[in-house]
C-alpha cells in the first residue's frame, strides 16, 4: 500500500506533503529525527492527513497535485475532508 500524507509543524506553522511505501509512522519518525533537510527545522511534526493508493505512481501524482496548489486553505480543506483516513 502506498500513501500520500500531510504533516504539520506548529513551531513553523507549516505543512509538508509527502508520499511513502514504508508507512506513514516510519516516515513521521524520520522527519522528527531530522532525516529530511526540508523538514528538519520544523520538528516536531504531526500527521494531519493520509490517503492510500494501490500504486506508487498514484501516490506520487496526488502528492504533486497537492504541492501544485500552493494553497494552505486547500490543504486545510483536505485535512477535514471525508477522504482523510486519519478521520476514520
């Protein structure tokens, strides 16, 4: 299972969107341990959104779609939407 996820840093008031095949919890741990340069300064991060896909291509395409929006409001609507697996 492949997933697209959105994490949030309250210290930076910033969202980060990514995708993974190793699991969201492991990716969150890695972000919070400073493995990713672009998220290192925002530690601690919390998972706010998860959506599953059957293929890596689908997960990557959805990640790119979210990033192209460049809109915090769009991300916040996704977080409260019914498709967010964190709300189930």
